[in-house]
């Protein structure tokens, strides 16, 4: 998927996966209890979140999460169990580190300026603010 500059970004599948509320709810359910079947996930989404999605819809969401590396599936007997894998989220933290942590931005990460916390009346406009 091309980004704004027209170039593919390796994190596009990760951001696409996180952009949907149902997929975030699925991740939340897997964090609460790893190793769930599709049927269990559907039941927990309905019971805990009031989301009445079909098994087919949840299965498609799981496919998107798997492609992003956020979910891993494994066979156990006749069951397919789904586990959360949060390691891809570390790429986001490396790309946009929390100010004051001492973590340097990655070389391929876009550079941004530090937000100005002064009130508009006391700050000098930045040239980028003019456009």
C-alpha cells in the first residue's frame, strides 16, 4: 500500500491492522486470554464488548492481524488457536520515541519537530506554521 509520498512503507500492514476497532478488540481479548479458538473469540467479543460479528468476519480480521504479525495461529489437535504477538508494536515505539526517554529516532524514521508547549500568545511562529 503506498503511503502519502507514493512509496510503500513496511509498517503499512501494521497500521492497517490497528486502524479497525474490531481488530483492536480482538487483540484486547487475546491479551486477556491467549490461545483462543475462533468460536471462543466470537463469543467473548459478543459477551464482553457487545460486538456481534460473524465467524467469517472475525476470521477475516484475524487474517489481517496475522499478516501484520500481531497474531499467530497454531494447530492443537483439531483446533486452531490464536495467540497475540505484540513484538511488531515495538517498531512504532522505535519510529516515534517518547520525548525525554533518550531514545534516538531510527535513521529511516521521518524527523519531526518537538511540539511547542508555550501558549499561542507567547510563542514565536515556526516557519512550518505559516503554510
